[in-house]
């Protein structure tokens, strides 16, 4: 390839003239497919003096290599890099990296990582040799590049385990003594460049031990010097040049990044490998000896080093970055449960609570400024603070919960401290009150609410008095952040049972007043507090007359700030106060629609202005949570309006923009909720309006446009279209063609698996059951599709999928038994299908399955002898034997289904008491909690869950794939459908079978005699019992119909 021409082309992409740029970009895209493209680009990267052209060239090179070093299904049209160009290119990469400036290296390193992923060590064995040469070079630039190369390799192996790490273990054995020596030299330096290189050394170690720790790294000869290096980095006085004035810049300085990774490595070693109480059964086998050694000999030394840093920080003799503070507190959190470390930590708890945890929970100057200047950001930080994993206040919150839950006596330490703060505040003159301390104390006690209110708590009875004395007054505080905290504490203690009913009145009045507060955070916190408080009857009853106004306030808040929790509040209020909100349903839905459209508009505007796909995805996630909550509220509102069809019809038109903007703009993460809205509209109305038929066409278009994988989300609404739109589908075959096209696509699309294809079976069943006599032209396809899957499966079929495929054919038999048999016979499938059907008769465990087989058998019994293929005539008597088995098991299945419905009904009545308690907060659970000398290791609850995950992972690794789990799958029976209605629900199977059986006796006595002769006396008795039960059921139906007819005139008159 002509390097000069390519260089000129890249230069043209930087021109200000848009036409020149566009033409150059098209030329580059064409050149990308030509041989020698990557070689020419690396020539430019290596020798180009113009930095802008050099940077552009390396970006093009990175994109080309990362997308097409090997075939990439995400970029199927991009030709892979030719194999003959790869060897020479690989050999040039590291030397070019070593000689390039940092901006270029930043682009080259991800590319090197991608190539290592595919090619190391088999195709690139020289990589480690050249890395070692760079590390051994006496020149800083080369050593820097060597560290970067080693880090790129360790990143590739970060999550690999077992045999897949053997090559990494060889690398670490060869390189770690060398980089340890480099690290020990660097920690003595003070330059920014030394900090950058030390940071790389520490990150290399982090990636090498992140998932597994090699045996040679667990030896004392290795772990002692490495742990010493980490502690030395932690204890090193920060160089003056790292203490720049701007705190955000300081956090990002190389030396503070190095300290961050030193803390991270020490914490990782303890949490994953060095704490016996956290060991899973898998880890115990490999790390048992190491963990004992570590917790006894290393953890106390690390804790000591951390406490020294904390002492300096408390005394204001040293500054610590937020992430370093978080790591320190997180390590102390881990020291609570093991006895060895707890004995070292326990003497410091009082001081830690007062001088570390409490200051971290108090408002900072930055917080107060945010409250005034950017209340929305303040709310995101305070309400979603647990998402800020590196935030020190999150670590402090977690520590307080861990220490009070597991070392119960410390609860009184914390509460005594809180009492000291609030009493001092109460007694101080107004001018001397420390409002930030009071807010921090309330936050601290709110953090412990679940523990304070735990079962058998000796403290719970004192909380009401605390509220009256120290929380209620802050609703009138002159400081907005204190008023917001009062609301927050009220929410945290929502499970508190107040003995004085007047206090409930005070709470409600204060919350209503706070909803009108001039400060946005106060209004939001009040709304969030109101949600759990509706469990109090007085508040719930009082809200009934105010709920329209409250909902207006919530909607206004949702438009002022995107806090997803507000949507949860609205959704619950819509459900609890459904009857009170019905008159305002249309107006409320319009406002919810407008809110949703605003959020989506902002979301798309943000996305369209951002070329970085990853950043766009993060924004999409944050923004979508609020949009999702609004959609859920709309869906809940629709379901409460089932008895008002005229309102529903209006709402459908209101909601068209919501559906169209979501589907047309491919907002995939919101598809589930949008399809639930479509489902709710069509199900509640029990009919399909012209508006919803328009939406139906949009669903089909969406399905065909890369949304096939969402078929499970679409299923309920598509089923509704078939169920309630059957007449329209008969009149307008184009709609039926759409459904059939969706079914056929489900079975042919290579992105869809067994669970998706079960949806196809269900849709085909809905078509055949609801549009009887109207789908003859599709019947052959409805038989061929499942039979081809059953006869020649590409892989072993999951049992549930196999049963649904069989039922698709059984539905065809029920739809038209004569044609169905002709199709089966034409393909030579008749015997195979009937053998499969009747050998699996006991696997049809649901009432639905049994009914379907019974009605299909009933249809077959009405065939004339000449319609029965000769191939299956000898086994025709098995029809009655199959019916016998189905009727023998049907009563039990019906009883179980009734029990399931009853259970679902109970669950829908309210919260189960079991969900109101947490054993971890149970004061009975810790025996002799007051005896400090007897405190032992506290078991880690998470290790049992990790053991479960590891066992599941082991199954997968041993080759037990999804489609091979026959042993587990056979143990499970299909559950009764709880969401999809079916015409089978209204069929009385006993009566239908009796009529078919007696019809055969009257019309075809010879066939009747032949079939019944083959039955055993026991089977004949069962058939007789079915006929008798049918008579009983028919008489009961007649009586019920007569009673209903007699009541009709009274109901019509309203009497």
C-alpha cells in the first residue's frame, strides 16, 4: 500500500472543509479492505513528525485491529486482517510502543491486549522476551514500556482460572522478582514519573492475583516482600508535588493512584485469599494454609499500618484521597468477623466511630454547596450513594452495619455517641448549635434502623421518644439539609410501631408540609418517606382524600429531578389508591406520558451528541431507570381500570407516543415495560381497538428489525391480539399473516434458542385454538415446523421444549384431525409422532396439557375408519388407553392448579410477614452478646452463596450444558400458565370426551367394539367413570346456568 497516499488521506480527514473530510473518510474506508493497510498505518505511527496525523493514524490502526484481528461478529462486514501480514506486524508493535509518546501508547496498548488475547503464547512467543529486555534496560522509557507490556498481558489473564493460567504463571515467575526490585527502587523516589511507573507495578500485581493466586506467589519468599512493598507505599509520605491545590486533581495524581492500588492489593489479598472465615469450599482446598498464615501474620500488620494513616488523617497531619479512605474503612469492615483481627480492632472502635465514621457521614462543604447550587446532583449523591462504591461515607455506612450486626455490644457504643451529639445540640444556644453534627448523628442512627428494630431488640421501645425529642423538631429547621434528613430518618424507621397515635398524626402533617418545602431535596425525601408510611392506617386513610394532589406533587418532582425511586412511590400509590385515582386516570396518564417523553428526549439528545458508545451506554442506563419506573406506573394504572373500558380506550390514544417513540428509536432496555403496557391495554379492554391494531403492525416491524430476541417480552401482548382480535384476523388475513410470519421467524432465526421457540409454539397454539377453521392454509407448516425439530434435532432437546413441540402437533390434530393425519402420513411421520405422544403421556403434567390431549383424542375418535391411516390402525386402541391415563391423573392436576391459584391470590393480598424480618438483625441470634471475652469468628453468610455459584460454574465447566441437563430437567414439571388465557380453559373435558365416545358408539359400532375390547376391566371402569362424571358435570352446569338466568333480571334492575 502507498504509505504517502495513506498519510495524505489521513491528513485530509483533519481539514476544516467538510466535503474534503467526507471524501477522505470514504477513501480510508475503502483502503481498510486493501492488503498492507495495517503495515502502512504503523509506518506512519512510527515515523510521522506531525503529532495530529500520528494520533489519527494510531486511532485508525487501533479500530482496525480491535475490530478485525480475527473475524468479529459485531462487525461482520469488516474483513479480518490477512494472516500473512500478522507476524511482521506483531514484531513491530512493542518497539514502536517503546519509542512512542504517552498519547500514542494509550491507543497502542488496547490493541496489543486484543492481539495477546488471540495469539499469546502460541503465535507470539517472542512477546515475553522483548518485555523482559525492556524491563532489564537501564533507560526509563524502556522500563516504562516493559511495565506497560506486562500489564497488558496480565489484563488478558485477569479472569482466567485453572489450566488457562499456566502461561501467566510462567510469566509471573520470570518477571515478578524483577518488577518487585523495580518497585522497591521506585518507592524511594518522589518524581511524578516514578509514581506513574510504581502505579503500573502495583496494577500488574493486582491483575495477576485478581481471580486466582499462583502457588509461587503464596510462598513467604514472595508474599513477604510484596506485602512489605504495599505497606511501604501506604506509609510513604506523599511527595509535595502530589499535593496540588485542586482536590480533584490531587485525587488523580500518579502517587495517589499508586497508593490506591497498594491499598487495593492488600485488601484483595485479605478478602479473597487471607481470611479463613470468607473461604468458600473451592478456595479452602487451595488457600487454607495461606489464609491461616495471612490472617495471623499479615492482617494485623496491615491493620496497624492503616490505623497509623487514620491517626495522621484525624490529626490533620496527612491528607488521604477518598478512595484510600474507603479502602482503609473497608479493610476494617473485613476485620470485624474473624476473631484474630477483631481482637486487634476492638480497642479502637470507640475512636473510629467518633473520629472517622462520624466525620465521614457528616455533610462536607462540597455537599452543602451542592445542596444550594445543584440540588438534583445532591439528591443523586445522597439517595443513590450506595452506587458510589469508592465513596468513604459508603464504606463508613457498611462498617457501622457490620460491626453492630456482628459485634452487638458496639451498637450501644454507637448509640451512646449519637445521644451525646444530639443532647449537646439540644442544650447549645441557637447560635452555637452544630447543625452538620446533628445531621450526621441522624444519618448514623438511620443507618442502624434495621438493627435497632430487630426482633427482641432491647432498644426499640426507646426510639419513639428519640423521634419526638430529636427528629420531629428538625422538620422546622432553618437548614434544608436537616429537614431532608428528618424525612430520611422517618423513612428508615418506617417499621417502627408508634404507641402514641398523636405521633402518627404529627408525622403525616410534617410529611405533607415537607412535600411543599421550597427545597427540592426535602420534597423528594418526604415523598420517599410517605411510601412505607402508608402501612399506618391513619396515614393511609388520610391520604385517600389528598391522593390526587399528592400524585400531582410526585409528577412535578419527577419532572424536576430524575430519581427512579419516585416512580416506585407513584406505582405503589396507583395500586393502593386505585379507586380514588380512577376519575383522574386520563389526566394522570397524560402527565406520565409527557414525563416519559421528556426523559426519552433528553436521553436520545445526550446519546446523539456522544460518539463514545461506552459512555452513551452508561448514560442510557442511568436515565433509563427513571423512564422504566414511569412505564411501570403507567402499566399499574392501566390494570386498575379494567372495569372502565371507555377510559381504557382513551388511554390507548394517550399512550401511542410512548409506544412508538420507544420502538421506533430501538430503546431496547425499555422494551419489556412497553410490551407490558400493550399487554395491559389489550388484556384489560378484552378487545383490540383500531389504535392497538396500528401498534400491532409496529410490533411486527420492530420484531423484524433486530428485535427477535425480545419475543418472550412480546408474547403476552401477541397472545392478546390473537385471543381478542380473532374475528378481525379472520376478516383481515394480513394480520394473520403477520402472526404466522413471527412464528416462522422464531423457528428459523439463528439468534433464538429453545425458550424463544417455546414462545413460537404458544403463539401457534393460540392461533389454532382461537381461529378455528380460519387457518387451514397454515396447518401444514404448523405440523412440519415442530416435527422437523422433533425428528432431527440439531442438539438434544430440553424437555419443556420437546413437550411444547409435541403440543403444537397435538393442537393441529385437535384443529383438524383428518388433515393433520394426511400431513403426517405424507412425510412418513405418523407412527413416530403417535409413539412419541403416547410414550410421553405422563409428562403432560399440567391441566392445560391433559385437556389438550383429551380434546385431541376426542377429535380423533370421531374420524371414520377410512380416515385413519393403515400404518396406525393396529395401535388405534391406544387412544382410549391414553385417555384413561389422562383422566386418572387429571383430578390431581386440577387440585394442584387450584392450590397454586389460591397461593397466588394470597400473595397478592399484601406483604408476607416473613419479609419483614432479617435474621441478621435478630437480637436473639447472637447468644451472650454481652460477654466480650467469648467473642469468636463470625461466619460469613456470603460464602455459602459463593459456594452455590461455584458449584453451578463447575457443572458448566464439566460439560453440563443448558441442553444436556436432562436429569435436572426431568425432575421439574411445567408450571401452569398464570398469564395466558386459552379457549381450553372453558372446555369441560369429561363432557367433550363422553360425547365423542358415545358418538363413536352410535355411528361406528364396529370401531367402538374394537377399541373397547382392547381395554382391561380396570380401564373400562375408568371410562365408565368418565361418562358418569360427565353427566354429573353437565347437570351442575345446567343448574348454574338456570340460577344465573334467574338472577339476571334482578341484577339488571340493580336490586
